[in-house]
C-alpha cells in the first residue's frame, strides 16, 4: 500500500497547485510528471485521484461546506481544502477503499503538510461528513 500513500501525496500536491494555477488538470499532471517521477502504480492512482477530485469539486465542496461549521470554504487553508477534497472524493467514488483508511490517510497528509491543528480539523470535518453520508445511505436503502 506504500504506492497508494505516495499517490495521495502526489495528488495533494497537484490539487494544491490547481488552487493557484489557471490550467487544465491534465496540464497540471504533465507539469508534475515533468519534474518528478513517481512509481508507475502511484502515478496511475494519483491521476485517478486528481482528475476525479477536480472534476467533482463542486459537489465535493458543497458536502464539505455542509459539514464544516463556522468555516466557509474561503477560510479553510488551501492545504486543508485540498486534503478534504481528496478524502471526500475517495469516500464517494473509491468504494474499494475502506472509509477508515481514507480518514487515516487524510489525517496523516494534514499533519505532514498542513498547520499544527490541521489533523484535528480534517478529522472533525470528515467524521461529520461520513456520519451524514451514512445517514443518507441508510435512508435511501429504506425507501
């Protein structure tokens, strides 16, 4: 699983850069690959994460905004919002990855690249979002 952790780090870096550069996702990935050469497995998974996260960011941002009490998206640091987006994409679209793994990986990324309290902040938002998604799924399955 070391490859997936590396892929998440790569994805975080590319997603972070997309907050500042007005370029296409594929162009951002090409720039990254031109400067760094991750293992093939990490490269493939990172591309899936970046493209999926960026292409679904409106939906993902709406979910994050609904679970981050007293924090507008504009107030969340670019590192933290990138970590959150990545994790929420995994929650929604990577069903083969256990939620606990996604949560732990997101917290570790936040601790490595974010501010002092980023890990706790990410944990709180993702816990709230996971609870909300579980309730929605339970309600849908009862219909």
